[in-house]
C-alpha cells in the first residue's frame, strides 16, 4: 500500500497512504542562508503538540498543511514576542504576514484519535498507551520555500516518551535535518515508551519499535522476521532500498493472518507500519509475505494510487519471487502462490479495464484484481526482459535502472520508460495490450512456456523451453551488500 500526501488513501484498521524510499545520506554540508527550525513539543497525554518554528532569515508567507487532513487540526497559532504571544490568522494555512526574520511562531495541533475530517486520511490511532500520529497531522510546510532553505527539526518529549525513527539522526545539538520529501509524503510516527530495536539488513538498518500490546514473538524473533524480509528484498537492487527505515510494529488482536496489514510512508526516511497478530507465531511470521511486499515498494519510485496497478503489481510479483530467493518458500510454493493469486485476480473485479479498475479501486475494493493483474504483467515483463537479452537482463535490472528516481513521484508510463530505458521496451510492450482491456492479462501462455502447470497435488514444474528462465527467476542471484557495523 502507499500513497502520497495529496491523494486520499483508503483506511483499514490503522492507516493508509504513502510509500517510501530514501537517498543515500550525503556528507553534512554547510547550512544554506535561509534556515527554519522546528521544535515539536508533545504534551504528556500525547494528544496535543506545540510546534515552535523559528525563521532565522527570510520568512515565508505561510505555514501550509502537507495534507488535507492537517488543515483542521491547528487550534491556535501565534507569533512569540517580548511583550507576549500575538495571535496569527488561521485559514487552513497559518498566515505569517508581519512575522519578522529572527522571530518564532508557535502552533498547537490536536492529535486526538477519532477525528477523521478527510475520508481515507490516515488519522491518529491509540495503540494501548502509545499513539500513532502521521506527519500529515502535525507537520506544516513553509510556503513558499526553495531548495536553498535548510530545515531542522527536533522533538521535545515528555519523560520516558520517544518517537519512532522518522528522520535522520540528530546532530550534536539535537537537530535532525529534514528535506522536501518530509513535506511531499506522509510518514508514520509513533510516540510512547518505545524501545528502538535495530535490525541490520544488507547495506542498511531497520529501526523497529513495538507498540503497547502483547505479542507472542520475542525481540530475537522480530529481528529474524524483519531481517529475513529485508534480506529478501535486497535481492532486487543488491542492497536494502534504504540505508535507514523506521518500522512500527502494531500488536493487533483478532488477526487471522500473521500480519493483518502493512502500509508504507515516504519522507526523509521511509516509515513502515505493520499490524502483527497478537497470536502470530514465529514459524508463520517469518515466511509471511507482507513485510517483503511493503519493503519492495521502497525499491521503486512512487506512483499515485490511481495507477497503483504498476507498483502493487511489482510488489505482489516480487513477494513470491523474493521469498523463494531467500529460502522462505520453495520455488514450487512460490509458483503455487502465484497461480492462486492469478486465479483470485481473474475471479475478482468489477468488469472495468485495468486502468479504470486501478483508478476506482478505493471505491470498488477490487484490490485482488488490480494487484494480481499487475503481478501477471510483472511476470510477463520479467520473462520478456530475460528472453530479449538471452538471459542477461531481467526485471531486477529494470528496477535498478529506475531506482535512482525512487525519491520521485512518477506516472506509470514514466516508470515503465525508466525501467525499459526508453520508449517501447519490453515492459511497455507487455502492458500495451492489457491496460485498456477488461479481461485479466493472459499469463497462461507464459506459464506454459516456463513449464509451470497446476497439477492435482499442487504446482508441477516441467521440462519446457523456458525452464532455465523459470529457475533463474527464483535463483538467489548475486551477493548482497555488506553491513560492516551491524547497526550497533
Ligand atoms: Zn502494496
């Protein structure tokens, strides 16, 4: 799942929206001329945040909500002067007219759960004593701003309370440097008596927190689960798609699967929330597909939800392939799950074309149709890349080609062009006949060529012209990036 700040997303138990990626950290550069400093101070009940914003040089016209749902959350805004606070007008935006360089303003935001002004917006959630409050509720962006504006942020939290990882590490004075991505995408943040568990993954670290609640799995089993999923996903780009990511584990009652739901936020760092069943056992959790699926989203650029078929298709295809590559499933199990998924995708839907089905998915709930149609196209594209290059290329290489744009928001056709390396490439040719048809993509011919057949007792892998490509798809591939410091 994913979405961007502007777009409404669907809401299930916890939240929704936004998918993330992160650029390699650059060495600290001198601060540009214009600097904005945010101090986010949380009240002990966790449900009100007082944000002080200081403008060291130029002052923008306003502080604007980064998402529709943040507009109505500001209760008061004032400029802080020697003779006391002076109220500022709030009209969706907080107007900064009359605020001088060097002055600070303060605004108070209501983070109480249960106030969903905008359909489909993430909202805030209590999980036991902890609170999940996405940045869409409390972060306001300088408007206008440009790339030369440095933005620094810090939290001032009640005793014993911590925030989950959302932005890069603080400098010696406690300031975290944030950038445009913090305003462009929603990130998920938890506040509470949290302990950060650092999980090494190839070329990066996952910072996980577990929210208030009872889980069967202990810390070591959580590390095994997230570390294995992180390693699996590293088999697309050769390394985990972000150097650092924040994961929020939400203990969830009444779950009939090990992981009930997952959601990815993008920002200055990716943030991922995973709803784990309180009774989930480690032997079921480790091979579960959800974390692999969500982490795979980080490997590609963001595409708006109206064209989710492409990013969901890639993540849904890879959730089988990567688990087989990592040994979490046998190749037979992976193909078996893929055939089940294609059957599900074929039987679901509303008779719309894939393009329309994807656009209307948040209203029709035709998720199975969209996700598995996209997965069928991803499989067909993987085979096309491999056939057209005599086995030298693959969908992984196409993901690598597009990966340097993964902090951007692209249209689906732009992503396909980036993956193909130009117009009319293998992926574009695979998609063209199916995107405006109301039938499920015909993947049977590809499966027959690969020698994948549904038998009486499950999938059968047969001798076939494409058997070598079939086996290469599930092959672990090249060695992964190392992680010398082990995330201590
Ligand atoms: Zn997804």
